[in-house]
């Protein structure tokens, strides 16, 4: 089916390339492959006098296969939507101007605030807490959303790195060496002692 499709599109396919197609498509049902190939023949066009090119991505896209990148993007969007819904109902600004979380009180009574997943809470903290999330300006909104996606994607790797760093003794030693020394007590009544203490320090 792949060979016939490529020929029908006016192109050629080498034996090694065909083998790769077969390996990548092996787990898909035959009817899904046939439908995807039909769409490729009808939808893909050549450009600038060159014949159309059939790619694995073209087939996967038309066969309804969700790639890892698409699944990750969808997960970020779902987390962002859940966060926005939470903000609308449970995040308010107190008289001091600080955003805080509260139960929602409406016509049907009090609705306890749900527990946000730790991944979302960590992401909120890393993008600047609630003041960065709640009511950004229209110009800032896409930047805040993009930053949220980036931190949300990186959460697993960040947690893994934090776990590894927490157990490295060399880091604790480094932190100890970077601690500033304590200044000697000041004695205003003896200028010579102040100068001598400063030299010793």
C-alpha cells in the first residue's frame, strides 16, 4: 500500500525506506493505514515543480496517532485550564493586596477548595506565585502561559535533579565554605582594638 501510494503521488521509494515505513507502521491496524494513505494521496501536493513527498509523520498524523510531543502539549494545556478554573473560584485578593486561596461561597453554599496536584503547585511557585498567574495583562498573558508550560514540562526532571542534589555530601560542604564569617564584636571605646580585630579578621 505504501509503495503504490508513493508511485501514485509521482515519486519513488527505495527498499530501505520502505522497510522503515513497514517497521514504523507495523503496530497500526491495516484499515487505519489504508485510510491514512488515502488521505495522503488526496491532500499532499508537490511544490515548485517537485513531486509530493510522503513521510512517516504524514501517515501518523492522518492515522490519528498522538506523538509524545503532542501528548505533552495536551497535558500542559489541561493543567493550565485546571489552574484557571481554580483561580476563578478559589483565589482572591485580600485587603492587603495579597492573593490567597479560599473556599468558594456561592448561591448554593460553600464549596471547599480542592487540593491542587503538587506538580501544579510547584509550577506556580516557579513562575512567580499567584501574583504572576492571576489577571495578567493581555500582553503578558501568552508569556505567562508559555512560562507555565515550560516549568510544567520540566517538573519531572527538576524533581529528579533536586533529589539527586539533596543527597550529595559535596554540595553541603560547598554550602558550608560559602557561609560568610561572623564579624567580631565592635568596641567603640578602644580604636586600637578595633583596628587589631579588623586585621585579625
